[in-house]
C-alpha cells in the first residue's frame, strides 16, 4: 500500500506540474498575441492622425511667420514699407490660409479596450476539479504463473464485475531493470512470456481497457514470477527462441528481435527468421500487436523451406502462408477455405506434423506435412507436399504498407 501510494503521489505531482507549465506557456502565448494585436491597430490607426497633425502645425507656423512679416512691413521705415508690403502681399496670395486637411470623424477613430470574459475561470475551475481520479482497486489482477522451459505462462482474471474489458495489456521487467516493457496486448487472459532466464525473478503487472474506451485502467499489484526450467535444445538451436533476421530496410525490430514493425521505408520484401528454427511438432504463433496498417492481398504470414530473395510475399512455391485478408496460400496457390482477416490483437498459429508417403520419403520421394493454420477460433487443415525431406523451416512475413507490428513466438 505504501509503495503504490508513494508512486501515485509522484505521478500526480509530476502530471500537475506539467499542466502548470503548459498552462502558463499557453497564457503567455495568448497575452503576447493580444499585445501584438493592440500594437498593430495602434500603428495603423495613428498614422493618418499624425500626418494630419503635422500638416496643421506646418500651416499654423507658416501663418504665424506671415503675420510677423506683415507687422514688420506696417511698422517699418517709410522707405521700405512699399517694398515689404509688396512682398507680403505676394506671399499672402500664394499661401492658402483658409483650408485645413481633412480630419477623421470621431466615429472613425479607434478606441481600444480589452474584452475579457470571466467565464473562462469558471470553465477552467469546473474542468480542473473533474480532472483526474484515484483508483484504489484495479479491475484485473494476476492470477497464476506456470513454469515453462525458458518461459512463464502468465494468467490473469477480471475482479470487477461491473467492468467490461476490451483488451488486456501485460508488462514485465527483470528484477534488476528499472522500467516495465510491453509483452502482450490483446483479448486473451493468458500469455506465455518467452526469453526468460531461469532462476531469475521477474515482475509482472496487467491492466485493461474498457469496451469502447481509449484509456487504460490502473495497473494490477506487481507480482514476481520465475522459472527453474532451462530451455529445450535441439540440433544446437534453442528452438523456443524465435528471432527475425536483421538488416532488411523495410522493417524495424525490437531489442529481442522477436517483434517486427513495417516502417515507412519504400523498400519491400519478405522478412525471414534468422535461421530455420521452426520444427515440426511445435506451435508457431504470430500475434498482431495493437496497431495495424493498410491491408494488401500480397501480405503474408507463414513458413517456407528456404529463404528466397527477390519476392515481395510468401505466396510462392515451397511456402504456406495466410494473407491479412484471411486467404490461405499453399505453394503460391490460393485455397478455397478462408480464415478471418488479421486485425489488431489477432493470433495466427501454425502446427505441422510429418506424414510419410511411399516406402521412403527421404530418398527423393514425396514428403508430406500436415498443416493446421488457426486464426480467431477457426482453422484450416491441409497436406503440404514437398519434393524433399524437411523437418525444420523458416518463418517469415511481408507487408506492403507501414504500420503492421507482429510478434512471433
């Protein structure tokens, strides 16, 4: 309780400090905008009035000079009177003293004032007092940890009867790590977390998102899980460890290289596994994580006998795959049976078993694998005939448009 209360206080203080900074910045920007508007109106409106004032002052100064010259002519010497009066008369004829420049009427002269509505404070006050909540009981909790070779099966359950979940979000971290990381997002209530070091403590937590909501619920109470079972070894490969190959420009990989994201690169092609680590008798799982991109009929998730560069899809010879629209392809040919389309949170699994044909399938005869592909509680089963013995396969994916993010295990 104390640990969660301390963490909640820190989160609240940080959030409201960020809000204060952002609100002050927005108010300063608005004030600066209004002051600039005042300056612009002032400069635009005062310019013709200043020019009018200068013309009037110039006319008054000229008239004053002429008046002084006239007085001098009248009161001067008699010999010079005629000449001064003549000059005065000429100047007076050329100076227009009976007109003034047009002065703007009072209604045309702006008078600035600030219009400030006090209701903003009321609106902000109401919104601030409704902002944020403190939840004391998360709607989901971790329920069970089951040891697996090199992994842990984590199960959770809903504990709030009034809460209708749409998705769950599972995170974990090593006991020595400082940050949690996402390991699963979807509608299932259990997940096998792989790449777990044996005899090492890991912390897990789960939250949920309500039906039709965007925000996530509070996290469950973190719990510790561990496995004492070391991973299986087969033909020098840790075959539980599924890993995408690096270096393909169109895809970005997670640090563990088990999550691939189709990025914005124009480069297109098939992303293969690092090695033929999928063995018959295992279950290979692709899980679409949260976001999805625009679908295309060339998209593919599946397995193949060998890596073949130059293709933009697994819809080719020596490969079986499913497209994001649910179409199933065997050796490049589309089957009549179709599975549901791949969407956010979808899980696609491949299961294979060897079926022998003829007296010896290892001596050039046909080699048959019985394939089961499942997606969203539906499955298709078919026989995949190959011309060579093959018990370990590559897995791969291809997406034409960015946004697709797939986890393999």
